[in-house]
């Protein structure tokens, strides 16, 4: 599968989304530069998942605007955003559990290549589909698990498979929604190394609770509290920001 030809940026301006009396995003603005690995952190209820849903098109804005690759995508549907290159990896693993790992990745490869959906025979043996799908599985560390049913993969392997599926759509921008959720330390470290290898190939926005992963990977970090951005900066700037330490990292500002 060819790499995305261009890395692109994203700008969110004054995003507002309310659920009844709860302001999930409150005049939230965010900018991700082309090629940047940008992380979003914040306590539970900060609005992180709502932000990802707004950017991916699963939720409609009450107000504000989203620009992707210089194009206003505020009113685009989620499938149209995927077609434009803005692809999300879900917090809850979304795979076909009864299909093999290879078959899971062949489906988006097939869609990208424009094949009809007469899939299983003989298309399932078509090297134009199997070769790029297997290459993606190797890239995420699942090359030797290609013929295993997805439902029989370990949890961490399912997350790796999900990212391979996202990559198979030919993205230029990846939205990564808590990819380390539910992983043990060894699995998390493996995924950090994999995502680190993707830096410079795609623009990426990571929402994650694993602070070790965030500080290891991010070029810049945005901190949300109650739907508002309280800080954006490099990992060192965020570590040393008194407001962030008081509101999120659990340390009181020195007297």
C-alpha cells in the first residue's frame, strides 16, 4: 500500500457542542500542523471523545468550523471525511471478529482499489489485494497472524489490526482514539514503538490517557478541561505549566 502522498493539517475553530445543559466543547480551537504528532489529554469529562467525534464527523457541531487540508469540511459526512483522508481508529475495537486478520485488511484495500464486492472467491486469492494487506499486517507486527480469526487475537493484537485497517484506507491524517486502552505495559510499549515509526509519514492526532505514551510520542500536546483548551505546547512546556499541573497532573501550584 503506497504511503499517503501528502501530509496535511487540520484546524478547528471555536467548536461548540452541548448536550442539554452540558457544554462538551466550549469554544474549543485546535490546530494540527502537517506532519505533526499532536496529542490531546485531559481528565474524564474534559471533552476529548466529543472532540474526536466532531473531527471525524460522527457528531454535528452546534457552532464553529473545521478545515482539513485547506478545505472546509464542517458539513461533510464521516464517510466523506474518510475519503478525503481523515481516518479514525476507534477507542472500542471495530473489527470483523469472524474474519481472519488478513481478510479484515483486504476489505479496505479492496475498497481503495475499486473492486466490486464479489469478495470471497476468487478475489480472496487475488494478489492485488492479499499482497498489500499482508504488507500492512507485517508493518503493525501481525505478519505471522494473518490467518488467525480476528476474534482469537489478543486484545493488543486487535488494536494493532484496527490500525492496519485504518492505514489500508490510504489516510493522510490519523485520529487515534485511546489506542492503548486495555493494554498491558508490554503491549503499550510495542504500540508506542510502532506509532513512533509512523511519525513523518502521516499527520496524527492522539487522544490517550497513557501519559508515558503521550510524552514519548507527541510533538505538541493540547490539554482540555471542561471542554476548554487550557494549554498547548511541547511536552516540556506542558510538564512545567502550573495550570496543567494543578488541573490535570495532580500537583498543586507552588505557593
